[in-house]
């Protein structure tokens, strides 16, 4: 009897101590973000589209080596999937997805809605994981109906890349507004710069156009993502600017410039100016090391804005070892893991407490503050099929801007219903 | 009694022999038949079952009856996809058959280097469609070889007027090799005495072809037309690669299968995608049936 009382007492004491420790750690900021190394073990799988042989793959390997050192009892197996989306869906349907995996912000609303992802809120509370260091806009890209389903592993915003030799050739100044951009392009066109190309490369898709729409205070959806607001004067003006630049020959699409994407057209010097993310930097270094260029902030119109592309690490709802998965997730998106992952600047850190250690990224970092994630709502893949096809029709003169916006508005409202 | 018993026994053994023969027969086909049911019949039936639900990655969401079919009937994108697919089929099937027949007739002549030409004409059918499409993307690029030759600057795959015709041309060329093989086999099965008789009647080569070769190839025409139409209605990979999966520009390369793929993989609407699959199955089935009726009757007469 006494022993039992004692045992109960001990348990109570342990609970009090634990609670106190919890409070202390919560207040003291030295949060135990993950279970202790000794507590979790097992085999877990990680899936992404980063291929093992690439520079990115080397960085991931390095990051995972860091994890293995810290948590020797957890064995992580990484698989690169290509094509990623199809493979992941097949694995989800077979109830055998990886424990931890990449989720593109654009796919996220659908994946969350279909119940493929594990909500992380209870883990955040249990392990006192601080989400404060993440850029709020990037973090919110992985929230669905108030719950968090992933942490951003990094991001890339759209900024403006300019070929410095071509800029010097026309004695031009770096444009900061739409009007400046048009003037500079006109000057280049008059001077025949670039030879056999066009001053600007614009991709005929909403994943670029939308940055200009945001700059003009337009949007596709209202703030609460309940209603389409694309059929508005602000959007019309932005589309007219974008398409007008193409149709007046001041800008060209990558196809008109004989390239697969604008980065390639820029590298081949068929365009002097383009609007891409920092993924263009390793591409240029590898493919076109002799082309001199610099990155500047996006040109602005009514306000500063841009699009950010981000990807999360998330946990599968059907994961069998969620404690280990959470440990891996918080390491990869934690300060240490992200520092390794972003050390070559292929992606920018989505945490404020991780410094960018490579040069030339200032413009991207400054634009990041006004970047909005490339993301809408569940069912928007179909809306984008319509939006992009209509945009090409507008560029060809087979559709009016108003006609396109009405179609997108209708498709978007259908998806929201 | 005894007689009755005897006949019964006889009947039994006779039945037994028949039964045994039947069993042996089934034993031979059971494996292929099993695979056929598992991988063809069952998925078709199951796709129909799925098409009556709102179906997500993890399975059933809710039963919607025939709502998916009603939605499909009013779906603008599906209409565009169906239109593109039918136009594509209407152009590519005759094109393929004509080119295939021409190639077959050519390599059936006693000309020098015949094995080389046979191999050369068949080669595009052997190469992967993805690889050939990738090569054509370069050839038809705004700065590509074709534009250099034409002294123009036309991005063929990025213009909605030329994107689908370019794919048509590409496919007529790549698939004509297979069709040539079918025709070649049929050409060689035409008995030579028919030609000899024609020669005696002083029929020229064109007349011989028109009056003898072409009509005698009727079974081959039927077979090739069926295979070719089915292939065309299922067109996907070239459109997918050329448009980056979007079906653009201006929906011009959106085919039924590409739309089905997008509905399943990008939109995650698996019930609706199954509906598209069922409707496509019915379209192909009806086409084949109509052809069978037309050509089948002709064959008998």
C-alpha cells in the first residue's frame, strides 16, 4: 500500500517536473524542437524531385549526413521521384507514400484537402517548435483551413535580370517602374539590341504575369480566397501592359526567341531583360558562364510586389513513424539543416535566422519581403489550364482581354464552389 | 435397365471426353484469359464504377450518380479536346494509310537496296515517340532547321494555327512504318497469277494497282484503319510533350487523353477522369463496330 502511494507520488512529481521543464523551455526559448536523439529511432523514407547527381542532390546528401550525425538511431532513405507528382499520387493511392516529402505550394491546397498530409499543430505544441523564424507569407502557404501541414524548405521569388553589356550598349539606366521598362525596351529596340532577339523575354503564362498583376494592385482571388476578383480594371491594365509589350515587339515569348524558357533566351542573348527567380543563377553559371548580367528588384507600378515559389517538407498522414518523421522535418527546416541546404543559394532560406552566404542575391532577398506565394485554392489546376490557354489566345489576338478575364473568373468561381 | 445403364455410361464417357477436351482447351487459355480479365475487363468495369463517384486520391468521396456524365456533356474543355482529337484522327488516319501503302508498294518492288529502304521506312516507328517529339521541338523551333530552310521565324509548336498540324505531320511520318509492315504482309499474300492474268490483259501498272492490288487489300485496309483510328483517338504523348502538359497554345493541342490525364494527375478528380475514360472507350468502341459492320459486309460480298 505504501509502495503504491509512493509510486503514485513519484509519478506526480515526475509530471510536475516535466511540466515545469516544459514551461521553462517554453519561456526560456531553448525549446526542445524535436524528441531527444535517444528517444526516437527507426527507418523512415524521404521523397523529393532533387536528383542525387545534381549540385542540389549533393547539398541534400550533406544535409542528411548532418542529420545522421545528430540522430544516429534514425535511418533515412531518400528517393528522387520523376515525374514527382504522378509518382507521389500513385504512392498515396497505394497508402505507401514516403514519411517525409516535398510539397509544391501550388499542389498544396489539393493535397491538404484530400487528406494526404499530417497536420502539424499538435507537434508544434507538444515539442514547442517555434515557427516564428519562418517568413510568415511562406509559412502561410502551407496552412489549409487554419491548420499547418508543412514548413517551407526554401523559396525563390521573381526579380529582374539584366544583361549588363546590353544595358551599357544603349547607355541605359536600370528601370524601376513599368514606364522606365518600356522606355528602356524602346531604346534597345531602336538600337537593335539584342541582335536577332527582343529587349525583354516574357513567358506567356500566369506564373509570370501574376507578378505584374499584383504590382498593379490586382489579384486573382480576394484575400480570404472565397471569390474570384480577376475580372477587374487593375488586372486588365496589367494584362494589357504585358501583352502589349509582346505584341509591340518590345518583348518576346521564349518560343518566339527560339528557347525553352526565358532563362535560356536570356543566356543565348536573345533577350536583354527577363523576370525569373534565383534558379536562373546556377543555370547561367553552368550553361552561359560568359554572359554578364545582374539581378535587380522587380520594376514596380502601383506598388511593389512579386511572386514567390516555395516548397515545403510535409509528413504523410499514413506515416508509421511520425515521431521520427517530425524529427527529420524539423531538422531539415531547422536552422542547421536549412543553412546547409541553402549554402549554395540554389534556394533562398525561408527562415530569417539563416543567413545567405553567397553573393548576388540581394535583389531576390529584398523582393522576397513583397513576394506572394504561387498558390490559390483546391481545384485551381483546372483554372490555370484555362488561364494559360486563354492568355496564349489573347497574345495571338484570338481572344480579347475582357473575354479571357471573364472565362478565368467563371472557372475560378466554379472551382471555389 | 441394363441397356439404359449402358447408354448412360456411354453418354457419361462421351461427355467425359468432351469435358476433358474442353478442360484441356481452357487450361491452355486460362492464363492469358486471366490476365485479360485482370488487366482489361476488370479495369474497364471498375473505371465505370469509379466514374459514378466523386473519387479522390484516397478513394471514394461521395456517390454522384451520373452527375459526372452530365458535367462532361457541358464541359467546354472536353468539347475542345474531343474536337481536336476528331480533327486529328480525320487527318492522320488517311495520311498514315496513304503513306504506309505507298511505302509498302515501293519496298515491294524489286529495286536495289530494298532491305535498306524497308529498315529506313520502319525506323521511325521503332524510336520512342518522346525522343522523336523532342527532336522535332528543336527542328520546328523559331530558330530551328526548318525555319532556317524556309527563311522564316515561325515557332510552329507555339502557334495555335500550326501546333496541331505539326503534330499531325509528325505522327503520319512516325507511324507510317508500322502501317507499311501490315500492308507489306498483305501485298505478299496476293497470289502472283492474278498479276500475270492482268499482264496478259495488258493492264498498265496504275490500272493493275487500282483494279487488282487495292481491292485485294481490303482485309488489310480494314485492319489498318481500325488500328490507326484507335491509335489516333488515344493521342497523348506528343501533345503532352509539345505543350508541356497544358494542351496549349489556345487549347490547340488538348486531346481527350491529355485532358483525362490532367483531370486525374493535376486536378485530382479521379471520378471525373474515369468518366472521360469511359466516354472515350465508348467512342472507340462505336467507331470500331461501325467499321466492322461496313467492311465486314463488304468482305462477304
